[in-house]
C-alpha cells in the first residue's frame, strides 16, 4: 500500500513538472506504464489601441488630452510630437509657431514673430503734424491658446507677448518747417530730427478672432485680427544742429528769432509728441498664415 501511495505521489509531481515543461512524461507502476502529456497553458494579452483620429471639420488631432495628463511619459511624448506647425506674416512681423492639441477645441501655441515690418505700415506715420519715416526691429515671442468654441473654422485666441520692439524715426519737414504744438520751427535751423522708440511693457496681453479652414488632410490656412496692449512708449529724439531757431509766423519772411529756443528744445517737444501717440499703446494684430498638421 505504501508503495502504491509513493508511486501515485511521484506520478503527480512528475505530471506537474511535465505540465510546466510541456514535455510528455512516462511513469512506471509495477508492470503498467502510464504516459502523462502536459499541455502548455496559453495566456494572451490583448492591448486596446488608443484612437488618435484626425477630425477634418475641426482640423486638429482628437483624443490627445489623455496623452498629456496620462503620465510623464505621455506628456513628454506630446511635447516632442506637436500637433501642428505654422508660418505667419503680419503686423507683429514674420514668424512661426508650434501647436499642441489639448482636445478637439483647444490648442496651445508657442511662437515668435519679428523683423523689420515697417513697410507693412507704409514705412511712415504721423505724430500730430509731423510725419516720420520709420525703420523697425521687432521681436515678439508669444504663448497663447487657440479656441474653436463652435467646433468649426471660427477661432478665438488669447495669450501673452514678450515684446522687444524698436522703432528708428526720422522727421520729415513740411514746407521747410517742423510744426509741433501748432508752432512752426525752421527746419534749416533745427537740422535733422532723428530718434528711437520702444514699448514700456515687458509683458503684453493680446486677444484675437479669426478663421482656420482646412484645405486637405494636413494643410490649412488661417487669418486673425486683434490687438495687444503694449503700453506707453519711451522716445529719444535729437537735433543735428545747434544755435537759435527761427519760428515761422506766416507773416515775416524767413521767420523770427525767438530768444532761448534751441534745436534741442524742438527735439524735446517732438519726443513728447511721440510718447503721447496713442495707437502705439494698442498694437494692432493682423496676420495671415499656413498650417501643417501631423
């Protein structure tokens, strides 16, 4: 009896080992031979793919929120794999931006626009009665959010610009005079009035509205209008001559000499007029561009 039990136990152990090894095992009990053959257990793991579908109406990659908030790995995957890249031209300059889709209606954007865009304004502007030629050097990094509130082509944007915009200005005399605060100063006595301007704000909030239609599975175009609050400007103006300045009164041929008035005084008056110019406080935003979506 003890032999039978030991034999049975040995058979069970060998059978278990055979099951793991997936090899047949033969156990001899007396004159009988019993063959045990183990069948391997198959465990299947089936991963469900995450659907990242391109929405042709909204023009963005959908279902990306989970990749952003689903963990560190997913977040960095989205950072290095943006949803779109765009090229643009407008009143802030020539530039480009990168977009990351948070969901079907929200896209985070980071970009830069700059360069010499004075020609987009016509190359000159008027500060009261003085006309100035302008050369510009713009640098406008920005970070913003683009919303599609109705899920179609209509967009609304908001964000922050870090402006570093310089304007070089040269006054153009009109009829041989610079007219400042309704007083006409002889341009030959003053000489050339030249200077520079820059915005005071180090951070400038902006808002836009626009449209972003698609022209294919990957390509799209966009247009935006809006404004950025750049704040007041700091101006510096100097005159190229020294000495007394004649004031044109309209009656005396060649003007009259006003004691104490110098070209530096005229430059200071022009500087104040430039700083008081309102439209530079609110910088208009008009831009056009093209987008490629991955």
